């Protein structure tokens, strides 16, 4: 399985760019997870809360591919 960083690199070929939400200003407010934005579209795909060097599980990779509409075959699934 690829790392999250490897997935991010391959997803760029599909027009996705990484978007990190700034920390919330209110004390105790939750911070949204990093997400992918497809071109200028409003479609966002939340990324798992792991380091980019961490390996994705098969289930996480399948979920990311499905939500981003990236063919699973691109990742050997």
C-alpha cells in the first residue's frame, strides 16, 4: 500500500491540490482535517489524520479512491 504522501502525489494528476484548513480561532474549536480540492470545483475529499509518511490501509486507500473518483487500478487494487 502507498503512503499518504504517495497518494497525494498521484492524485495531483487528477487535478487535486492539497488544502489545509487554518486552525480555528475559538478556544476548544475543532480543526478541520486537510482536504483535497479538485481544480476550482467545490468538491472536497477529506484526508485521513495521519502523517504523509504513514502507509494507508487497504480500506483507507479504497475509500480515498472512491471519494476522489480515482480508479483503484492506479494503485494496484
